[in-house]
């Protein structure tokens, strides 16, 4: 029925972790370089924002399609194709001579990442069976993900200051080359022998709806939430996504099988990720602004200031790995969410008279350990009980929840912060706006914790199977029972 890649789990983990590092790095490495990009290529203020938005738009829009395509056509194949496309787009961006060329390259990077990220996570979940082995593997993946995001800010500042902004794009090339070399040792992986058709209507509706949702949200920075453009874009997104849901209920080969989303593990993990990402993405943005605009720190120093956060996240990931050996993902998500909430409450006390230790370092260490406790377990929860043939779809849904949550949260909290700040640009006014946004971030993490307590089951259970699912390979039922029973909450 299905081939598996469990014979080479080390090769899978190495390739997947480096690919996730690449995706995490590129989500933050460009931000610090934006002023230099504007001066070099002559961007308008509105046009410059599309260096960030183009990536978010295509990445968020194509994730569901990327996850399903991996299930149908082979995850390693899609993984390698995504890597090659990402490298080509990075080279094009580094050589860009006009604003439209850089924006197009960033959009192409987003499409490539939408193929790469769900394929990578699906490869990992199939290579490692549920239980301690998968928890340890997801711990490594989570730690690399956290380090990549933090180093992106640092690398962006250092490369811009000492090598030029083009290197924030070109730095991806050696990482892509190394990942491709590792991927050559990865077995072909899981792919059905039957040829399910790709749900083209569902793919068009999902991509269009998610893309319009991201577009409508990110443009609120320029046109506001109540403008006709925003309301029309978000309304069109709602219509397309509703049509997508209707199509999936009737499709014989849906892009996202409705039964998958009826699992409390899958639904709860995705709700948790959406809320946590809505707060986390915004928090990084506002803490970075506070350090530069209120505390007067430079770009390189601001990037370096995120290293303690990275260290704390790795500590949290290590703790989650130990907890996950004998307990269900909920046992890490609840204390992790509460600890992250406490850290962001502390962040919400930022003050113009404060300093790096009180406003950044202290809350960073608390919030980062809490976040680290959540990263691996939420991915484990989102794939608990999911059949190998649907691992890519589940991974695509999880990545979509994270990306859409981050976009919506950042746009909404930016509006709140700007409203609190008002027309004044004094350190006091800016700090008041940032504090409000960070307090709302704490509330989002608290709500995510409530979801973990009330929605996630106390024990692992399989996701309801579709009537037309292929039978599991011989012996799989015995293996699943051994792995999932007796795990404490």
C-alpha cells in the first residue's frame, strides 16, 4: 500500500530540520534590511511593505495545496522541488535591480516555502512513530525552528550592516545546497500506489480564499480595517472559503478531508497554533520596535538581543521532550501556555524609563521557555492519530493556521497599538502602544491555554478514518495501539 521511510530516520531529521531553519530564517531575516532595501532600489513607503507581504501572501495562500500535493505526488519529490525553487528565488532576489523584481522573488519564495514546509513536517511525522521517538524528533525540529527565527533577526542586522542587504537573500543559497545534499540520502517516503486525483476546485477555492484573507489583512496597515477595499477583500475571502468548505463535503478526493478536522487533536492543536501565532508574530515585531525606537538600540544590537529568547526556547523544547516521553502533548502545552502568558504580561509593562534587562531580557527568558514547551507538542498534537497518507495534509493545515494567525494577529495588534499611540511619536506614546499590543498578546496565549485544557483529549486517539481510506499495512493497528495507549495527560 504505502512505502515508509523509517529505515533512514536520521537522514530525514537532518534534512527536515535544516529546511525548517531555512524557512524560519527567511521569515525574519529581511525585516531589519528594509530601510537599506528602500534606499538601494527606490521603493515607495507603501511598496516597501510588499517585500514582506508578498512572501506572507503566497506562503499562506498555497500551504493547503502544498500539503495535499505532497500526499499525492510524493513528499521528497515536493521537498526537493521546493528547495530548488526557493534557492532560485533567493538568487533572483539578491540580484534584483528594480522593486518589482524583488517583490516577485519574495512571492516566489513564498510559493516554494508552501511546498517545502508541509512536506518537511510530513516526512518527519511519517519517519518517526507516535510516542517518544516522534516527541524527540519534533523537539529537534522545534529547537531548530526557534533558533532560525531568532538568528534571522541577528543575521539580517549583521549582513545589512557589514555585507549589504543583498546578502539577506543570497545567504539562503549555501543552506539550500547543504539541504539538497542531505535530501539525497532520504528514502522516497510515503506515497499511495493509487492515483487519487487532485481536488482542483478545492485547491483553487482554498488558495484564492486564503490568499485574499492574507491580502485583506496585510493591507489594513495602509487602508484601515473599515475601508471599502478591506471589507470587499475580506468578504470575497469569506465567500471563497465557504465555497471551499461546501466543495470539500461533496468531493470524493477532498483537499482537506472533513473527518480530519473533526479530530479533537487536530482541531485543538490548530486553534492553539492560530492564537499563539497571532500573539507571537506581533510580539516579536513590537519588542523589536521598542528596542530601536524607545531604547535607541541599533539594528545589529537589536538582532543580538533576541539570542536570549532563542536560548530560552531551546531550554523549553528540551523540557517538552522529556515530558513528552511519558505524557500526552497537553501536559506540555498547558504549563507552556501559562508560562508564555506570564512572560508576555511582563513584556506588557514596557516603559520609556526602563532598560534592556527589565523590558526585554527578563520577560524574554520567561516567555521563551513557555514558547519552547509548546512548539514540539503542538505539532505532535496536530499529527496524533493521523494516517501516513494524510500527514502532508495535516502538516499543511497546521502551517496554514500558524501563518494566517500570525498575519491576522500582527495586523490587528498594529492597529490597536497605532490607535493607542495616536499622532505623537514620543517614546512615551510609542511605549504605550507597544505595551497594549503586548498585553493583548498575553491574553491570546491565555486563550490558547484554555483551548489546550478544554479541547485536547487526555489520551491519544486515532483520527476518524474516511470510509474510502485504504486499509493500513499489516501490523499497523497493533503498533498504533502500543504507542497510544497508557500515555498520561
